[in-house]
């Protein structure tokens, strides 16, 4: 069964958010960390994973990503705080296999 992830990354100050969808969260986070894909996340140094959701349906993942991208900033912050109140980094690249 395939797994898909909707995720939110931020910078070290938790001031800018990027919302994305992927079928391989670790690979995608390594791409952000190593600045492989140029764009918004690279420009604002967004590498800290603060929130993610998992589903086995790509259409649900894409729908959720679009929904979150349309949310107000405060709603996104409240969503993150509901499971990660201290905005801890949920992914440690030092312990990853990538």
C-alpha cells in the first residue's frame, strides 16, 4: 500500500511556512535540506518539519494540501500547535538513512 504525506516545513524562526505533498517524506525533506529543488523553500531556508499527515490516497493528500494552503496563517499555526506545541523539528536528518 502506498503512503502519501502532506507536510509543513518552516525556518528556524517559525516565521514562514511551506506546505507540500509527497509519497516519500524522508526523500523530500532531504531535497529541501540539500537545496536540490530551487524555489520558495530554498529561498526562505525552510527545512524544519513541524507537521505532517499520512494517507494512502493521493487524491485525499492533494485535496488536503490545497485546503491547508488556503488557510489563514493563524489556522496553520493552531494546526501545528495541536500536535507539536513547541514547533519541534519532527525529522532529524542526522539519524535518517538518506
